[in-house]
């Protein structure tokens, strides 16, 4: 097991609860800071599945690396291992048994990382950077789904260099989510496609986008019977749409809400609108978290249609977030998301991953019907 | 190569001609690629152009657009929506309207002319150009403009356009003179032929001038005993089509004496010969985009508003009494695990009003309105996007933050390779690359 690069110090958060004497705004929520964060913007985070004991966090970054930490019950984070790509890592996911991690990168390849042996092999190849990667576990097959900027969605069985299936999309894949048997892909030019994964993946429906601006992130939610029933879609202009696949009353059930905006009530100055960078659903409560370019995260209850909490503002955008398998931990990454181009990029600025106790704050409100 | 020759033969008519001619090798390559369905190279090249548009920081941004458009025309010989050509033209043209330095740039003016030719009314575009001072010193504008007048049969205006050009001192003067003289020659010839035609008018209609010509768009005369006449039902043609028809009309009116084609340009004779050139604040509406539907009221019929349940198509059809035949090897359709309650099925749910068609005219007007609003107090919450909109939207298609950043990364890597930074190989693989 390799330690991380020597240029990051262990000093900052070895013992868990991190308290700083100065009120610097890099951690206004006073959350636990993960040790040895990546050296560049964090693009994706993923916690280990419930089939594995303990909590392991995987984070991919623009420094071409993927890091793995163990999150212990006392809040301590221990760096475990690291792997490299030859290009920035855009997405990561776990296999259902927690033994493998799949990573997708700008170098047009996807790799499978066996954590036990700490070996990686390449399992996918595209003509353009791979933007999303998801593991699909169906009763009769298992595969990895990769969505790329080459406008294709490919399915790989990890043992063969050729894809099991390749589906053409109308535009470049910008974000995707999979909850068997449903997959949603949001593409450039506001494209939105739902796939069904039973027997074999096929296109189920193309949906007209409920949002007027570029799609940035998507997350599927489940109904009370744990079946995927809809998705939340975030745009580049502070808005999230909740969309059900087959609602009894589409006009009433589907809705959008504004988020990640400033100066809510002040009409004298224009309202600043920020991009929604990621959306995550709590695995138990079904409430959702959104993180944005404004450096805040918010928790929402989509059934009660209310906001549960908004954080203080961090000094950097929040680029990624995820919940652990039992919903007790909420992880979010603070780093530059490139929302203002390269002029605002400061390579010296530190990047952080924070962990927060999510058991209480994401409990849904009582429904008002 | 031989197969590509065959390609050309097979689809000659689908290939739009370019004024400056097509490069044969590019044409062959484009046709071969389309034949093989080789989209990836095309996509990569397109992506390369899009990235260049956003990352360019030199003095001449127009150059990137010009090259992009040229490549698009060569690569998509059939034109059409896939090529995105009209979008590209529109974007380029509107992007640099405020940029004075391009107002006399030949490339820019040629792009404007191409854009105008694709519009539903090129005259508006030319007038706008003149009002804005775009290309007023270039002969190309006046030549194209007068050509447009000539197409409509308005020789007098065509001539006056040339006079305007000469007055303004457009360059190159010689070219202007040449085209002007050609126009005058054509006008004379036309007058001569129309004078001789008047004498021949008494002749049989079937034989007009020396060679027998089939009168176009007239009724087909039945031959033989059967007197069945083919009903000609000309659909109400779109503006462009109609214009193409009357193209013939002014040049040879006496050949089809029976036919009276409605000439929309002649109709408003009350228009003064020299229309006032209004100051156009914005470029006119772009070409009639055929496949984009405008939001229209569907019918004027109002349905009586019964109870809610009355509106919805509630009752599912009764089950058939027989068992529909199911083939053995047909798998039952895969259903997503969602319950659809067939009883509650309001088919026509309220639809949000769709955004009216965005035309360049509207976009520029909106921008002006925004500027005005920002100086006023209007009590409404104004919004401001906190991201690099211009960077994302500069090309023909949008970019995301990650694509921008990935492009930059790729360029940096390419530069590193070029300068041959061998030092990175010595370092341990664990250490990450700091950008």
C-alpha cells in the first residue's frame, strides 16, 4: 500500500475533528477534513457499497490520480492507496461487492482497480474523454457503462477489449446515473435519455429537458419500494428539476426549484446564479443534497418541496459530493470547478474533502399534502 | 480512389456547388467518410475547431471562424442540418457586428453575403449592412446587392445600387465597373428581346422564339383522343420557391402569355421607387428555418370546459374477447418497474408556454433591453450568471467547464511534448503532475 505523494503534509487532520483557531473560510462548517487530499480539483467522490464492512472513500482528481481513504468510525481518515491515469480522472464508481473500483479519465480509457491486489487494468477505450462510469448489476449480466464525449455509451464486461454494446447518443455525455433497471444520461445541447437495463440495455425514452440551460449533473431517486422512479437534474444556472418517469400527474408531480443563488430577497442588486455541480440522494431518507459553484451545499426534501439546510459559504466551489452506504456520512469536495475559465485557476490553492455527519440533518420534513 | 470516383457520380446532384469551387480531394474524402459512416474523425475535427474558438487569444478571432466555416462547407458537401452551417454563419456574423475593424474585411463581408443569401429576405440584410457601415467600402456588397435586385427584376434599383457603390468609392473600383457594365448590357439585351417578342406575340403560343419550348407550369395538353387533363395543383409555395418562379417571369413574359404568376414584388406599386433606408437597429430575422416550428395557436376552436374527468381520456379500451396471438420467440416487452394507473391519465396536461423562436434580431433586441434595464429601477429581481458564459457559448455548440479544462490540459500536454520535457520521466510515478 503506497502512501500518497510526498508534497502533501499529514499535519492537518490526523485526529479527526479539525478545529482551527483562525476563522478562515475554507471550512466554515467545521467539518472533518480528509487527510492528504488530491493536489488538484476533485472531480468525483464515491463511498464503498454496503456489502463491504467499513467505509472507504474514493476520490478522482484533475491531477490524474485516484485516491482511496478508509474512514473510521471515530472520524479519522487514513489514506490507503492511489492509482494514476495519464489524464485527469472524471468519474469513479465501485463494483457491487466492493472489491473493485472503476475509474474514467480524459485519457479516453477506463480502468478497473482491484483493491486487494492494488493492480489496475484497462477495461475500456473510447474515441474521446470518458465522462461517466457506472457499474451495472443485473440478474443475468454485469457490466460497466461508460459515457463519453465521443457521443457514445458503451457497455463493457471487463474481460474483453471490445464493448458488449455501444449505443449512439445525439450529443456528448455530460452526466449519468444508474439505479438498476434504469439509467439516465444527460447530454450536451440539453439532451436527456432514459435507458432500461433489463435483459440488455436499450433506449427507453428521450425526454424533453425540463431545464433551459446546460445540464450538469443528474441523480436517480427511488420510491418507497426502492424502485427507481425518477431523477433530479441540475443545470449550470442554479436550478434543479425533479422529474418522474411515469407520474400520475406530470404537471403537478414534476417541478423545478432554484438553488445556489445569492441575494435572494434583495432586488437592488442582480441575483448571482451559480452552477449546480453535483446532486446526491440520501440512501435511507430519500432527501437530496446539492453542491454548487457558490461554495455551498444544500439539503432538500423533494416530497415536502422544502429546503432543509444551506451551509455557510466556502471560499471555493464545491465540485463533488456523495453519501456513504448507510447515509451517516456526507462527503463534499472543495476545489475549483473551472466555472470562470482558466484565469481564476490558482494551482497553489489547496483542495479539500470534508466529511459531515448526515444522520440528522437529512431527515425529511413531515409531508404536507 | 476509384470507388470514390463512383461516389461522386452517384450523388452529384446532392452536392451543393460552391462559388469558389470545391477541392476535389476534400470532396472525395468527405464522400468516402460519409459512405463508411466514419463519424469519429469528423467529430474530432469539429471538436478541435470548437476548442480553438474558445482558447484562441490572438488578434484575429475571425480567422478561426473563417477556417471552421470553410472546413464545414468542404466536409459536408450536401449542406443540410448536420453541417450546422447556417448556425455557424449566423453566429459569426452577429458576433462581430460591433467590431469596427472587421467592417471592411473582405472575409467578413463575404460571410455576411452568404448569410444574406440564406435569409428569407436578403434585402433587409443588405440594408442593415449599409446602415451599420459593414462593407460599404467593398465592391462585393454592392455586387451581391444589385444581383439580388436583378433577380427580382428591378433593374433600376440594381443600377442605383451600383451608383451608390461608385459614389462611396468602394474598392476595387474596376470590379465594380465591370459588373456595372455587365448589368447594363444585360438590361439592354432584355429590352431588345422584349421588343422583338412583342412583334411575335400573334404567333402560336406553343412556338415562341425560334426553338420550341415547353411552356412551364401551364396545363399539360392532352394528346390523342382522350381529353383527360392533368389537374395541376400547385401548392402554396414558400417565399423562396415563388421567387424562383418569377425569376423567369420578368425575363421572358411573352413566352407564357396565358400564365399570370402572382408577382409579389410588383404588387405594391405604391412603394416609392427609392425606399427610405430606415436605420436598422438589429439584423433582420435569419433564414426561414424550415424545421423549426413557431408556437402557433393550433385552432380557434374552444372546447367547452366540462368537469375535469370529462376532459381526460379516462376509460381504457375494453379487453378483446380473443387471445391475441403471441409468437413464441417474442420476449415480453421489458417494462420499467413503475405502476401506471390507467384510470388517471390526463392526456392533455397543461404545457408551459414554449420560448418564442430566438432569432438574431430578437437576441440583439433582448441584449439592448437588458442594457436599458440595468440602468433603471424596475423592482424585478435581475439575474447574473456567475460563470464564463461567453467561453462556453462561443462556438456553434456549447462546451461544459470540464471540456474547457480538458482542452486546456490537452494543449498543455501537447506543448510539453513539443518542448520535449524528458525530465518528467525520471520522477517516481507516485508523484502527481502539478498543472
